[in-house]
C-alpha cells in the first residue's frame, strides 16, 4: 500500500518569538516548494509580542499522515461480496502490523468494519433503512 520512495516525514522550520514574561507566539508554513523566508517567519511570529522579544527557530521532522487505500469491487453475488470483504479485512490486519499508532488502530478498525460487513452479507442483513 505505501510507496517505498515516498518520504514518511517532513522537515519543518518554525519561528518562535519569546518575551521576557514567558509569553510566546510562533509561525511556520510550507511556502513555495518548502522554502520560507526567515525574516517573514520572524516578523509574523513577533507581530503580537512586546518590542524586545527574542526569536528562535525550531526545526523538526514531523511524521506525515498515513493514508489508506481500498480496492473497489462491485458485484451482486453475496458470496463474492462476503469473500472480498474478508480478504480486505485480512489485508488491513496485515497492514496494521507494519504501522505505528494511530495508523495501526485505524487499519484494525477498517478491518473490523469489513468483517462486520462480510458477516451481515452472509446473514442477508445488509439492507439499510433510510430515515428522514
């Protein structure tokens, strides 16, 4: 599911303006192609601060949000639909083993949803009532 060459983190640079009383303000954004002008970041961070506040820059590698993709399958055959749902549940269970929280928890929840759906399809309990 995940692309091997795709970065799993993003490097961020944030200006933090700190006043003598301990109050602070920060500013950072991705900007054009990830480049930021330090003077603009510092100016934005200090806009609401006292005149003699100090500016510091923080750099960190932040994890990117994990995305989950699912295959779309259309059929009116109950056995095929239930089988597909069970395969997807197993696939998401396997994916969860390679992820950290919260991605693993999300994969397990999706797997559980597929298992519930497969069970409902097998029982014939897959009709939803629309309430207005």
